[in-house]
C-alpha cells in the first residue's frame, strides 16, 4: 500500500476486516472512529453489486473498496485526482492478490 499512501492527496488509508478489526492504518484519522468504520461496513454491505464506492464529502472524498478478505477506506483531499487514486489502489490490490 506504500504507493497509495505516498500520493500527495491521501489523508489516510485504513485496511480492515469485514467485522471492523483494523489491519492497517496509515495514520491516526479522527474521521475513522470505530463508529465510523461500522458505518462504512454497513454501506459496503448494502452496495452488494459493486466493490468500490466513492463518496463526495464537504472536506474531501472517501473511496471504499470491498475485497473478499478485507475492506479499504481511502480518505482524500478535495483536490485529489480520483482517477490516479483509484488506479493506484487497483495496482496495490493486484500486488496483494
């Protein structure tokens, strides 16, 4: 995940299991409290037909990615290049699998 975390517009990256157990967190992010992770899990579960969701928020963007063994939350600035972030995320996941 290093190429993803090193992108300029990435605020934080959290990798967590489907039950909310955090596997990796790039840095402490006050927006990803345990309650917030539960909301992300619910949102990913509700979106059964897709494995990637992009949320546009007031202060930036959130990319949620659902994989078989884990989930990813990528917190980006408002100015982030979403295409580059998605491609880098895809490349990182391909290297893991």
